[in-house]
């Protein structure tokens, strides 16, 4: 039981062992009911262990579990970093509550910019990984992995610009919030972690270029 869960009430406890008509379950039915309840608890525990509590995306353990059990390596990866999230947390009057909203907006922006079967994981306080794992199609088009990476990066950039134009997000703009997106394409013999590291390196190139433009 987590800190946020209330103890099971006597009525809920009893309900597990009664049929819809209120009669008590026989031993076989009772055993099946207990097994089902146990399976639900295990599934809930596994979900909590592998998913980010704030966004519902995979967490780093969930990402590692996915990669260990995947039959094929990802075709490409993105690394998305939330710029100046610390400034949002430190300078906003609402502190971390506003930072959490910025992270949720980041996740939604990514989710809206990728395909339904692409994998999204929150791997740090301000970082997300996207894995492209299905055949390289986008909106019915056949794309190379390189084209898919560039198209998705452009969609995230456009969506971020639209997000920061909204009146309720002008404060984020004032704190320098934005998204830096790097990408990499899998090569023969490459481990998935190497692919993510290449996307991470590309993200830092993007982030540095943005800093240089700001200073000009």
C-alpha cells in the first residue's frame, strides 16, 4: 500500500469473497477470486515500478526492461531535454508545481508529435527518450529512418513554439523554457544504449547552438 492509498474497508474486503447475489463463494470460486486479486496486485506493482508517476511514460527501469525484452533493436531514437526547467522550479511563484506542469506539457508535446506505437520514456527530471521501433512509415509515407528523425524533430519544434505562444505559458517563455531535441539512427552492430547516447550527444549540439544564438 502506498502513502496515497487508503486501507481496504471491511465492505471491500468482504466483496472479494461474495458472489453478485451476496452469497459466499465456494472454495474453488474463492481460490479463483484470490488468484485474480493477486494478479491485479502484481500487475499494479509492475506498472508502478516501470512507469513515471507524473506522466505515465515509461521510467528508466521500464525503458531498460523494454530494451532487454525487445526482439529487435530500435530503428532510431530521439533525446528530448526540457531547457531551463530548474529556472521554472526556482523562479516561478508556484515553484515545483509549475515545473510539473511544464513536464506534463513536454510529455504531451512529444506524444502528439510521434506515432502511436513509438516508445516514450522519461529517463530524468528533464529528459525524455523516444524510440522508433516499427517500420519507418509516417502518415502513410515511406520514410528513411533519417527522414523520420528529422520530421519528428521538426514537429516537436513546431509544437513547442505553439505551446509557448499560448497566453497561459508566457511565464515559461520568460524563464527560457523550451525543448532541445537530438536524434540518431541505428547502425548495424550498435547497442541500443549507444544509439541513445548518440541522440543525447546530438541534443547537446542543438542546445549549444541555441545558447550561441541567444548570446549573439
